[in-house]
């Protein structure tokens, strides 16, 4: 009986604390206010695992076809480079000012994540 009472008390305390945090406005959700490392790592882990899970059934087209590369390059320049940069642009107001920071897709270490089948599916899903 004591054990059940302890579990119920703990659950009630967690619910009260969660309600207090959610309704109080203590959590600053502004993009100019960085999360603590613990919160950032939790959100990042949830984001990465969510993308891994959601992208499993994605069918990635043949991205190395010449037409795909030239059309994709033009689209990238128009729609993506302002944040994700390009070989001739190493920083923009958006790349510097956003939080979280847009990954720099001119960095080989960043794009290597998308090189294998699972990575290509995840990148394609995220886009
Ligand atoms: C206004 C800025 C902005 C633009 C424009 C933009 N992105 Fe992003 N993108 C971001 C940010 C910021 C993130 C990181 C999100 C995060 O970490 O939660 C991101 C994440 C991504 C990711 C996931 C990377 C990863 O490691 O999981 C991919 C892939 C991506 N963007 C591709 C693109 C493509 C392709 C375009 C153009 C069609 C594009 N983005 C346009 C800001 C932008």
C-alpha cells in the first residue's frame, strides 16, 4: 500500500511541476535565448531519432543524374544557400543569426552524414 501511495504521490508532484513550468512562462522559447546543454541535447536527440524513424520508407531518387544535379544546384542557390551557405559564401546574416544554427553544407564533415542510404533518406525527409 505504501508503495502505491509513493508512486501516486510522485506522479502528482510531477504533474504539478509540469503544470507550473508550462503555465508560468518560466521557459523562454525565444530563438535568441539558447537552451541549456541538457535541454538542447534532449531536443536534438528527439529530432535525430524522429527523422531516422520517419524516413525509413523514403525512396530517394537517383540524385547523381546530371539533370538532378543542375536543377538541384539552381534550387539550392535560390532557396537554401542563404542559410546553409555555398562555396563562395562563408557566412550570411541568417547563417549567423539563427538558433539552432543551420548546418553548413559546404563542410564535408556535415554532408558526410547524408552519404549512405540511411543518411540520404534522412536528408531527403528533412527537406
Ligand atoms: C531560413 C534558413 C533556412 C533555409 C532557407 C533552409 N534551411 Fe535547412 N535548416 C535550417 C536550420 C536552422 C536547420 C537546423 C534545424 C535544427 O537543427 O533543428 C536546417 C536543417 C536542415 C536539414 C537537416 C540537417 C540535419 O542535420 O538533420 C536539411 C537536410 C536541410 N536543412 C536542407 C535544406 C534545404 C535543401 C533547403 C533549401 C531547399 C533549406 N534547408 C533551406 C535553416 C534553413
